[in-house]
C-alpha cells in the first residue's frame, strides 16, 4: 500500500489522480492533500479519502475549513504549510499537480527525502531544472513525468540507451488558434482562448496551450528530464492528440506512445511504474481514428515557443524570468488588462530588463521570480 501526497488535489491533475487512486483502493492511500482555495471540493475529498493532513494555501479559507470539519484531520495553511507537509508527512509518492511557481519549494523538500516525484508541475523543472536535477542525483529521488508528452517519451525510452537517441519529438495539438492568422490573434477573446479542442485543463495551462508557451515550457522540461541538447528536442503540431510524443533513434527508427486524450493514463503510469495495472479506461480503436496529421510549428505566429528555445540556450535564471513573466502576462490577459497577442511582448521585455544569474541557488531563483513579477505587473 503506497501513501500518496497530492500537491494540488482540486485541480484537473489532482482530481484525475484521485480518480486513479479510487480505482485501486488496495494499492494506494492518501497521506495528505493540498490546495489553494477550493475548500468545498477539498471537504468532499476529505470525507471520501480520509487524509490525516490537508493544507490550504489561503490562510483565511483554512480557518473556515477547520470550522466546518472540526477534527476530521489536521489542517495547515500557507506556503509554509505546503513545505512542512512535503518535508515531514509520511508518504511514498509525491504528486506535483499544483500549477505555477509555488510548487517548486515543496517539490524540493520531497526530493531531499528521496521520494518518487510524479511530476505535472512544469515550473519545477523550468525554473529550477539545474538545481532540481542535481538534488535528485544527490538524494536518489526519481522523477516520473505526468505530462502526457513527457510520459510518452519516458515510456519510449524504457530499455533504451540514451546515447542511441537521435531526437525527442514533442507533439502539440496547436491549441484553438492553429488555423488563425497572426494578425487575427490581436482580437481573440478569453473565451476563445479557453476553448481547447482536445483537453480539459485549468485556465492558466489552457492559455499557455493557446500561445504554445505550454509546449515551450515542455521543451525546457524535457531538456532537464532526459539530458539531451536542445537541438535534439523537436516540436511537431499534431491536432488529433493521439500520438502523445515520439523518440527517434540513431538508426532512423521512431517509437511513439499513442492513446486517447486522457490524463488518467500517464498519472496511473507514474504511480504504478514499473508495473502496468489493468484498468477500465476507454481503449484506442485504431480504425476509428481516421487521419493523423503533423505540421511544423509557426514560431512567427507563436512567439512564446521561440522564446522558450532562446532561454534554454541562455540557461541560468532566464527560464525563471520567462516563466514568471508568462504567469503575470496570462493573469493580465485573463482579467482583460491586455490582449492575447501582447503576452510574448511582455515576456520579451522582462527578459531584456531582469538580470540573468548563472548556476542560481534557490534564494536567487526566488528573488528573480519576485523581481520579474513586480516588473511585469508594472507594465501598462
């Protein structure tokens, strides 16, 4: 029986993780659940899964939840509560499902304890990739990716030699604006940007998918996960989202992992590896798929993808600047302050303004994140 801590249990990844755990009651139990603000849903999860500890990042909402559930479980709050749980709670698997920079510090605590990290939080590797990978080596912690693309690559690499890999091929749906012209992106609405054709995700991740920043972050993540040069990491637009990613080897062979767009499959793989357990998920019926199509990404239209490759060449805190600037730019778009097409411009301004630091420690990363957010918030 494996004990699981879920960082971000009320988001789409967290909910799907609980769906997987619900199907294997003799394999997994919940050690702790953490959230930002959705205490109504967390309350339901507490009564179903009986975690000994929960953490609510918003302190006022944590107090409200405590009044509701009394002594059903221990309740902590704030970022310090998230870090405490990761550093002290009794668990075997840490599921990093929280969106954004806030997931970094708790994940580092889990790594220091040598835990299995089932990682969906891109920012952990985007912002702190050099630090995180070094800590994993030092503390013998393993990262198994939950993102469908990185899970696909991970599965394709099982039993293979990294030295025989020619390139990694990350697939992207292209988002809702794949067939829009660049000049049409100036007028797109929040509702249009949130209408992803294949996946149901949280607002921030969905906007990143629309701008292709999500794929840019995945390129950086793949660099740290698999240790290949950025020139060996390729993005291909695949609108059907059936092939989740591929690996091409030096002999020209390509291995691909296919499946319906369903996050429960990569989540289950990360929780159960190296086993594969029988489940009742919908099966991929090849004759019903129709055509599978592939295109090169348009980095002139989707500038965010180009910016991600650029910062990967710079390294240091440049990816941290990219990530923080993007988070604030997306907030501004969602709240109607800026248009969709201005997101990459704000990121570029931050990359020009904020000083880059090579081989940063955690304090430098936090300071860089803070300065970048303040700068982008100040932009009109």
